[in-house]
């Protein structure tokens, strides 16, 4: 069988999550679930499947000690449902303790290296991205939101790290890539380790919620944390990995690279619901076959819409899965229901998001100073 290759800049999906454990050392989340007071939908539905050193974050929560949650968005377009998954994890892990601080990087350096987008273009897109995450529930008073290209601490760390890596080391992790992407990877290592600098309270556990395909960045950063441990006292960053959601075409992960398969948080609700209605499904060729053999929810992007985002609760996800695989549910009615849920969510989200655009602009303009000033009170 062809091995899953983890490419943080690609659009492929992962076919066998259990292999990620044996090949890359990603540990399962399940043994730690009993330590959470309340599970997020990602945890209870098996969407967050893997972790590295997650226990360190749970220890910090239990001891009421500070920890950081770090993530980033590449500002190349509207927030889509794949990006929303990382945002949902950030909001959840921020909510677990008053001692949690979120660091959110607008990855304009990476957008330039990977997509050729100018910093000015990225800046324009970023405001809406930030308003989206605020509307999804991020507490801005415990969040440091910044543009990579303007954050000198990150640039400094990336420069320092560049002396600690060789071309061969980067090639072994990422394959043969252009220098700009290697550089963006070092900048991202700077993003992940910056929360441990003195001005943010010094070394502490940092959790990075990511899609499984982003693991190469984690491996590089954990390696760098160990190499620079003596100098900075870094604690190796922890990670929680979520499954990759299928795009509406059913063959690739939902990503900005596969536009036809994309559902964004800025789609007009009616357009989004039409997209859901014309998505690929795991249904059979005829009604008779579907009744007899059941649908294939495991390869169905409509099922992913329920499971990853829009089901009312866990029992609703279970109901859709059971009815689908037993041939009780047919694709037409199933898509209709999913399309209705998408439309309702977008109407509410966009109303909230639009009312937060000024706050988002203010946060970006302050370069994260709002959180620093609150810390000094
Ligand atoms: S019944 Fe629903 S979940 Fe099952 S294959 Fe059809 S659209 Fe997908």
C-alpha cells in the first residue's frame, strides 16, 4: 500500500491514521480522555485522534498553571471548514483554564513563500480571518494575535534556528522544497516557541492543535526546542492532531488548493447550501442497492459535515451514521438536512462575524499589545 506522506503544503488526505503512530510516533488521544472534565465534540467524536505530550497540558490545567495554545492561519482567503477545525480546538483549549493564553499567528510570511501573496494583500484578508475566529468564540483578552512579518521576536528566533539546521535535516522532514518554504518552516518554529520567551512569562507548556498533515512542523520544532534547551529553557511543544476533513469532491482534504471542494465561512448561505446539495456522496448507484448494502459514510463528505461541524450533538452523528450504513437513510434527504444545517450556521456566524470586524481590525493594528497591557494590570 502506498504510504501516506505528510505534506503541510499539499492537498492530499490521510488514508490510514493508525500508521501515523508507528511511522511518526503520534500517540493516541483515547487513553487521556478520562482526564478531561468536559469533552469537546472533536474529542468525543474521535476527530482529535492523536497527540504528543498532551498530558503536559492536562497537568498544567490540573495544577492551575499557565500554558499556551498556539496556532496560525495562512491569510490566503476566507476561513473554510478545514481551518475552522483548528480554530474550534483553539477555542476549546483556551476555555479549559483561565491560565491559558492563545497565540495566533497570521502566517503572511508563509503566504508569500507558498502562494506569492504580498504582505499588503495578506493584511487585508487577515482582518476577516481574525473576525471569524472571534465569532467562533476566541476570548481576545487572552489572545496574542500578530502578523508573522511584523513580529520581530519570531524573526529573531527563526534567524537563530537557521544556524542549527542543515539542508539535509530539512530535506529529511519536508522533502526537496524551495528555500522560501524552508524559511517559512523556521519562522513557524519561531511562532511555536515564542510563547516561552521571557516577555510572555518564560518556559511553559505550549499546545499546538493541527491537522495531521502539519506534523512535519511539529517534529522540526520539537527538535529545535531540544537543541536550544540550554539557551532558552524551552519545554518541547505538545500537539493535538485532528483528522483531515474531506472536501466536497470527496477525494482530497478540504483546502484552499481545491476550490471546487471548498465550503467557506464567507459563502452566501444559499450558495453554500447548493454546494452541499451537489457534493459527492458515499451513496450507492441505485436506491435498491443503498437499501440493501447501506451507504458508505466513511468516504462521504456529507457525513463529514455532520460529524466535524454541524450535527446538533453526538447522538445526531451516531444516528446519521447508523441510518446511512444500514440503508435506512437515502442521500437526497440526507444532503437536504445537511444543507439546511450549513445554511443556518452560516447565517448566524456571518451576522456575528460582521459585528466583530472593527474589533478584529483593532487587534491586528495593536500587534497584540492589547493582551500585553492587560497582563500588566
Ligand atoms: S446517506 Fe448521507 S451520509 Fe450516507 S452516503 Fe448518503 S449522503 Fe453520505
